[in-house]
């Protein structure tokens, strides 16, 4: 950061002159000093300007006007106080140190002495003022809102636990020292699933995908695997003790791959009870063969959903881009009101050949909202997909009622607007 503003030639000279084990050389290199002061008055960190007393006073004034002031060495508390000031729930990732030099700094135990009496009078005063602002604004008025280990040098009788230690990805949990540990909220989407799916925090503190209509119908979560099986059997849903992960791993919830497998089996079945299940809970189309050939394991699913710093999102092979669940595939129906709405003669099955100019994700608000949106934006036609909940707006309609082969247009309805 301190070299931000250098030309390529200047940065090359800095790298050549000072190595990573000589902080004093780096600190004394021309242009490095007064970084914070420069940035507070609108300049880049290493911009070549002569900082004078008037600039320093302006920097102090700007600092005092800031809506929020945080301190890096009290990072967790600063993040917590930021959300306490402006609202929202912090994600656990916000408390992760992603600085690649962090471990080196801990191992090398860099000290102020390494700067060899280097002094940056302006920035030191700015730092003191910022620390005072942080203390005055937040810590003198409120109790500390993040009770966790802030530094190895801090000695306390009780060491609060962490979200990683508890294996929690979301929610609020006792920290073991009388406080509350905030493990954040789940992202809206993280896997290659349609927009009608949801991600929610389970009672165990895990971020799990769910299909809202199946949850409402009681066939997604249960107290144990036996309860989940009972609910599936009540709805005449197909399942397989050797194929489904919730059976193999004795899970109390439905992994997405199992729900997709169940809908594929129901859509392909010739039994009346299974067909009835498919009509009620599934969108039938092409077989999702990529999911069926290599269904994600419960372990890989949980790893993919993991927010731990050491676990990379999307690292699980079964959920790579080659195994996307496309809208023409057989899959769970996640919006319960799709089959209850009376469409009338205005809506017809299929698509239109036209010039499409906009697409909107409507969640489960579906047809009516899509038509209203089209009218508002002067569309000639609208197309709504039940699989993705996407509303497509079009003009210059050339052909109506287009159907692709192999159920390509399954779940699509169109309407010509007046």
C-alpha cells in the first residue's frame, strides 16, 4: 500500500534497494513517508508532494469528520463496531486475516526497533488521533462487541472460542466466556442451482441449500433420517437406500443432489403414485445425467458450503461448471404457487422468436409480476421460466409458440402484451 503511486521504474528501484528483511530501508525510501496524511487529503500514498503543516492540519480535520474510524490491530472489534454503527450482520469471513504477510510478521516478530529510529511525525500524530477517535467514539460508550482473541500479547483468564472451532458457518453462539460469537449470515447462492433455491442457516449453524416448497411440505428437514423417510413415503416420493446420500450418511436434511435424483426418478416412473408426486413437487424435463452419474457426496457438499478460511468455495469437484443444473433438466419445484395461479388464455406454453432486451430474476413472484414489468417497460411480449424464475422481455415478435427438442422449453410460458 505504501508504494501505491510509484511508477514501474520507481517500484523496481524500491525492490532493488530494499529487501523484505530491512524495514528501515523501506520506511526511509523517498516517497514512502506520510502515507496516511497524504491519503486523508486526497492524494495517493507515495505521491511525490511535500507535506507541510497546513496539509497535516487538513488531514486531521478530515479524519475527525469521517463517519467511522477503525484500528487495524483491533480489527475484529473495528468490524463489529462498524456493523453496530451502520447495521447488518458481519460475515465470519470479515474476521479472517487475509494478509499474506501475516504469518511472516508473527514469525519474524517485527518490532519498532527494526525501523532504526525512523520517525514519521505527521503519520504518528494521525495514528494517535485515530486511536483516540476509536476509543472515544466506541469503546468509551459501549462494551466491546467482539469478544475474541485480539492479539497473542493479550492475556485473559478466559479465551473465547471461534466459529471455526465450533464448526459453525452462520448464526450467533455462546463464546464460552459469557459473550456472543457472531458467525455471520449465509450468502444467497453459492452452487450452480436455479434462483428459486435458497440458502439458510440450519439449527446446527450450517449453511444449507433448500427448496422452499419442499421445506413447507415437510420433506426437506426432519429431526432424523427416519423422520425424513416417513415424510417422503407419505408423499409417495421415490428414494433409494443405496443411491441417496441422506440415507447413506443418515442425514436429517435433504442434499440438493438427492432432491434432483428423486425428481428424476419420479418423472421417469410409470407408477401413478410417483407420477402424482412429480406433478406436485417437480418440474419434469431432460434427465440431469451429470448429477446422476457423479452425485455430490455429503462430505463434498458440506465442504463446498463451508466458510472456514482454509476451505475454498467451489473447490468440490462434483459441483464444477460441467455439472450445472440447467432449466430444461428435471428438478424440484421450489415455488409452491406456480401450480395454483390461474393464468387464463393470455399465457401460452413455449417461447417467442423476438428481440429480447432485458431479463429479471423475480424469485417466486412469477407470472403476474413479469407481465406488469413488461407493460411498464413497453415490452411486446414476456417469457417466464418456472425453472429459473427469470422474466425475459422482448420486442418485435416474429414467431410465437416455439418449442425446442427434448423438453428444452419445459416450464416456459409466454404472453403477448397489448
